[in-house]
């Protein structure tokens, strides 16, 4: 397991819990999630997607290696089967789900090929696997803050680049049906929220740097809006 998200689980949920909403919406529509659909969200974080899926009548399950995330997800969606675990070793049998999703999560897996194979393994024959991740940095206005905080420019890992998710899934044996870019704006109402959302309470001395880097994205109401993108791929087993 990589970095443990437990210490930041509450703050994550507060500031970023709805961030992936446009990607979630796209996946729900494209995979035709309906009442009774068996859906697994891998790297489910604090469980916002599980709540949405449960609200649509799906039979939902989630998995995350961070105990703090699992606790939040279980609390927010008591009906969901939320388990502690990694994408690389999913604790369900073969073919258990109609739709398996991983949003903004696979980049944290130590072994992405194994993780992709696991997504496929627990998907029912002809079921859907849907993966979405941050696009390359040039497509994300939030990168201006990253660039200001880090001396070394961040690299674009494979999953961010065009074809990255697609090839991961194809190599795992999936049939990719659709790929694309989707807008995921990030908005906060004021300076305090911006600093809290970026620094999660760590390194308060960097607050002014964050605010300075965010200046071009300030809105008329004193908040901030950053236009970012996820890349996604929808595939069938
Ligand atoms: C950026 S959060 C995204 C949470 C959620 N998918 C969302 O979009 O709101 C990343 C999540 O991936 C989880 N994660 C880290 N390593 C993982 C792994 N190897 N397998 C599955 N999830 C992992 C983290 O614990 C964290 O909850």
C-alpha cells in the first residue's frame, strides 16, 4: 500500500468529496446503472459515489486501503458492503459485479497491471469497467498551485496521458468501448477554504504562496474556480 489517506480522510471528504461528480455522472449514464445493478467502486474514499449509486437503487460495494476512508464510507452508506483492501487484491470472487469503477485512485496502486487485472476479474462477463484519472497537467488549472509549491515540476505519469488508461485496460484483456476527457472544475468560496483544501492543515506557512498562485482563478465573489480535466476509459470484460 502507498500513502495512507486515513489522516486526511475527513478533510478530503469536506473539500474534495464531490470533486469527481462529473466523471461519476458520465460513468453512471454510460454503463446504465439501474436498480439492482451490482456496482463496486475501487478506491471509494469517503463514499460519495457509493451514496449516489445506492440512491439509484444499485447494490453497492466499495473498497479502500485507508481505514479512515472505509469508516467514513460505511457511516455515510450503511447499506454498502465496504471493505478494507487494495485494488491489487480485491476481496471478492470472480465476476461478482456488473460495473466496476476506479476514479482518481489507480495512480496510487503500487502495481497497476495487477490492479487492472483485478478490476477485470471481479467484473461479470460483458460487465463494465470504468476508470477515470487526472489528465495531463497542462489540462488542469490546479497545477498552477502544485507548480508554485514544488521546486521540481510534476511529471505526467502514464495514466494522465492520452491512451494511458486505455492501454492499461487493453493489456488486462478488456474491450475498450469509449475514451475521453471530462471537465472536473474545482471551486472554493474563499481564501481560507482554498488553503485548507490544498494544504489539509499541513505547512501553514505555504498559505500565502497558495493564494498568490491561485490569483488568476479568483472569481468576482472572492472565491476561486479552477478548470481541470479527467481522462476516462469505459471498457467491457
Ligand atoms: C484521491 S482519493 C479518491 C477517492 C474517490 N475515488 C473519489 O473520487 O472521491 C484516492 C483514494 O484511493 C485510495 N487508494 C490508495 N491506494 C489504493 C490502492 N492501492 N487501491 C485502491 N485504492 C487506493 C486512497 O486511500 C483514497 O481513498
